[in-house]
């Protein structure tokens, strides 16, 4: 018998995304750790490891497709770097916490007592496993709908742009198309010393092409350059 509180958390999660699983066993498998299976050998539960394998591949495909479609100015090498920053344990843990997946995992007592519910590797695995289960039960269209709510907005808002040099890309694009002169201007600095925020703009021949913000002048300028790249590529 699965924990009723955990089941309730999963049901609420499904309602938030309007998901209706045809195969509930597949859904629950995605949230079942091997420690739970080992402690409930009389049952027919399976752990999430095979679904994790599949979900990893599905996520890499979908993120690759998103980058290819929405970042037309990125080279193959730059897309690879950006994808690597997203499709990794750190990225999946961030999304797992956003979704409070730690409340939706079936764990054995031993794993629970050692803090397994908040272990980064476990959370990342469960995120991948859920995507694998969603793909098998609902198909790529529903996986894409899920990622449009959870993952893609974080890519679009520059959460992973620390691995990219958008200023250099903008400079190269402007030069290759002979578009003119680029200038950056930090227009505002606010917040306390511990929580500084800078706002910058980038102009092309005196026309503002992008605005950005960040915890440093460099980050704000990178964000502005990214917005300008999107505008130039149309």
C-alpha cells in the first residue's frame, strides 16, 4: 500500500498540469525509489531507473529542438554548451525543487532517515523518470507542453546564459551583416550591496535594440545583448 500523503501530492501535481495518466502504474513507478521496492517485496512495484534512462534521452532531444528553433544565431558549439548547462543534474534539481518533487517520492525508511528525499542526484533522477513516464503514456506533445511551463521559460529568461557570450555573438552578427556601431549603457543600479541589480541597454546606431538586467554590469549587458540578438534575427 503506497503512502496516501504522497499519492495526494502526486494527484495535486497532475491537476496543476491537467495530466490524466492512462497507466497509473507507470506514473507511480516514476516516483518510486529502489529503497521502497526493496522494503515492499511482496508488492509489484518497480523503481524509476529504467524510466530515468528514457527520460534523459527525451529531455536531451526536446531541449536540443528548442535551442535549434529559438537560437538561430548560435553555432553548433554554443548550442552544445548551452544544452550541457541545462541537461544536467544541477538543472534538473532546480526544476525538481520548483515542482516540489521531494514530496512526491516513495522512499524506503532507510533512505528517508538519511535525507534521501532532498538528495540532488535522486531529485534529478525523479525529474527525468517523470518525463520518461509522461512520454510513454502521453507522447511528445504532452512532454513539450510540460516543458513549455517548466523548462523553456527558464531558458528564455537567461537563467543558463552564464555559459554563453552573447556580447561576442552580437558583435560578430553586426559585423558580418555590416549593420553599424554597437554601444552599451548601464542605465540603472539599485538594491543593497548584497543584492545589487544592474539594468543595461544596447544600442545599434543609436537605436535601443535590447534591455537586460543582472547582478553585475557584465550580466546585465549580456542579457541586453541576448535580447538584441533575438530582435536582429527576427
